[in-house]
C-alpha cells in the first residue's frame, strides 16, 4: 500500500500528511505533480497549502495540471482519494466533488480548532465512527466556505454525501459553530464514488498524540479500505 501525497508549487502540508500516515502504519510518499502517479499507488492525497499562491482561485491552477486527469481516472477505478483544505479546493475545481470552496464569511484567514459531526458512516473515511460522533480538528483557511446551488446541495443531502458538518462540542449544528459560513455547515463531502472525499479541516494535524488530539486518525484510515491500485 502506497499513498501518493501530491506536491504542487505552494503545497505546505505534504510532509505533515506523509508523517501522519506513516504514524498510522500507512505507507505514503510525496510525489511531485509533474512525475505523475507512481505504479502501485493505492491512494491519493491532495494536501493543504497554497498551490500556486491561490492565483485565480484557490486550487484552480493545480486542478488543471495533467496529473489530475490521472487522479480522476484512479478515483473512477476505486482508488481512495482525499483532498484536505487546499486539496479540497483542488478536488472541487477538478470535478472530483461538486460545489466550491470560497472566501470565508469573515473575509479573513482563520486558524483555529473546531468541532465537526460525522454525518454518514457509509464511507471508508468514517466507517470507524458512529453517526453523530463529534471530532475536534484544526482548520487553517481563508477560502473554506462551501457553496453549492440548490439542486447540487439537495442531491448531496439526498444521496447521503455530506461527510462532516461543523457543530459545537455537544454536536449541535448552529450558525455560531459554523466558522466560515459554509452552506449547511458543511465541512466535508463525498464524490459520486464514496471512496472520494474532500474536507476543510486537517485530519493530519490531529493524528500524532504529541500534537494535542488524535481525532483525525480515523479519517485517514480510509486509505486502508480499498485494494484498488493505479
């Protein structure tokens, strides 16, 4: 099992992601985007950062690099793909998931710990949790507000593809607990294949015990779920 953590110009969470995955016993390596996906890749992680300085829109340029076509093909074949923060923006821009992540309601960069509620366990990313479980995870973004038109949002709800919602420590979804103004307090969603997910919070920053919390570990274990390879 080897998870390819794609590195673009401006990525800054790729090393963190590899270390977190390795701590969980999941083989992972950083892969420069121009090199393409290595043979034998069993998972793809699009890490956080500021690919290409968020020029045009966050994630827009990275989403148009040739490697993303390979990622889409791998996802279609059942290879698990996870986009985190800037990786979530890339994932939406590349069509791996619907909707978009745009400027926070505060119009400021926000770096803080938040609570999210598990909305579905029908995915490898949340299979180790119970529906309604509350996780504490860090966020660090300026364009984390999830937006989708009515039809898209309703389809995500109807198809049980809302992965995580922002909530308070008791699991209540409220406007106060929504840090960036995301529609429906959405913090993470699934693609048409449930092995594809994007999320704004950083599970890799809540995996190592010495970093004050391990709630992200269960999410990253989604990479263990599929035998599909590139």
